[in-house]
C-alpha cells in the first residue's frame, strides 16, 4: 500500500516544510480496508475504528510541526495512542498530492466540468516535481459562461456542503468563462491567477487585505469556499486509485471537518423590522 501511494504521490514532490509519508504502522503489515480523510481528528479516527480499517490515508498531516511529546494528555497524543492501540496505520499525502497530475485540484476542477486544464502554479525548474503537467491548482474553461453570482450559487451546489458555504468578491454580474481553482489555502496564488488571465479564482482561506488589494489591482474575481470542501473531492479519486491498484476495500469519510459550524446571513431588506418612533 505504501509503495503504491509513493508511486503515485512521491514524497520528494512535497514542499520542504511539509511532513508526508507513513506516520504510524508497520510498512509490511497487511492492509485490507482503508479510510480516506481530509483531517485526522477525533471524529474521523472514531469513524475509522468503527469501520474496522487497517489504515487511514489523510491529506492533512497530523504531526506537521515538531512536538516534544505524544502523551495521551495532549490532543494529538491521544490520537496517536488510539491508532497504535487499534493497530491502525496512518499515511499522509499532502502537498505531494496537491502538485500531482492528477491531484487534489484536478478533482476540484472536475466538479466544475473545466476543460483544457493546465497548472496554475508550476514547480520551479530543477525541483523534483517539475514537469509532467504537475503544479498547484488548475486553470480551465467552464462548459458555459455564467455570471459571478451564478457561479457562486453553482459552486455552493457542486461542492460538499458546509456551514461556511461559498462567498465571492467582485462584480456579481461579471461574466466568467475561465476559472482557476486551487484546493486548500490559496491566497499565496493570487498573483498566479492574475497572470493566468482567468475571469475568476476559486480557493479557500482568503484573507481580507490580500483579497482587497488583489481586486483593487484589477485581478480576477474571487470565490472563497471552506478549506475542507475544496479538498474533499480528491478523496473519491484517491479511493478509486487505491481500489483499482491494490484491490483493497476503500472507504471515504464525508464527515465535515470544517471548524466553522454556524453561518448567519443578514436579513433581506424587506424582512427587517420597521423603524419605530416614540
């Protein structure tokens, strides 16, 4: 199983700061059932244990930054102890899956039916991931043009549902024909979206000042979805890949691990309380 994952998503393709590969488990242990998740959190671990899986394949690293303890009194330590006690392996494919072709953003692009795909941000020449159509994000053409307002509603319909939903920045009537997408945090690729000449860029975790400055400089319209929702589509591709290549039973977690759980829109003008005098 590890060999197949590393053939498809070589660890050398990951960013230098990233932590990917086998986290827990014996490399030679048999794997009969796998659960694919975006986040390793208590809820997805419970789902894995209830399903009796032998391995979790996660997108986000559990141990991204250095730790001095995995004591069960800590959040991450409890997860490590649970998985070891239950003999469940953990494997992470993060930025090496983001840059792969096909990878995380290809699955996101497929939700919109984008055609003529090309990378949004290509790896630097000489880096292990350079070439072969690889890169962060994808740029493509929508099947039919739509306004930004229509595209925002469409995005909310085709992406996994979250309380966050989808918000957009720009002229609601702007026509969108070309769209860039990038799963996960994407405001470091705003300049790439501008350079690509797209009409709009959909990603997650956009911040106030970078987004405002991007639009003020004439950049493409922006759509901001929940981080989890932009990466969840890849799990279906990952599960299909592992099932076909290894014959193991593969499950996909649909647990919404986006931390934002409540959303309230302001009332429409007609619904507001009338002003009262006296």
